[in-house]
C-alpha cells in the first residue's frame, strides 16, 4: 500500500512539473515562495500572526501569480493537453 501511494505521489509530482512549471520565471517565483514559507515557519515561534500573513501574503501570491501570468499558453497546444485533462489529473 505504501509503495502504491509513493508511486502515485511520484506520478502526481511529474504531472505537476510537466503541465505547470515550464516557465523559468514561474520556477523562480516558486523558489521565492518556498523560501518565504521557510521564513514563515521560523517566525511561527516568534510572531504567529506575522508568520501567517507572510506565509499567505507573500508565498501564495508569488506562487499563484507565477502560474497565472508566466506559464506559456502555447505549451498546452503543443502537447495537446486541455484544461479539462489537466484538472482530471490533479483530481
């Protein structure tokens, strides 16, 4: 059962990278987001409110704006991947 779960997780991570992380700008914004989350985890013990605002305000905004503004639209056409297909994979 654990091997099956790990296999599904690996497939999901590959699909996520393949369909949503092709832009270098988006990858950079994900790195900024990840660093912001690590900082937020450190701040959690000092000031939880600032940690929450930083975690969501900085990390999630940079991560989601990367997807929204910087993912190449032509990538889906070239690889014949519709939004419905990608959403079905995420579910």
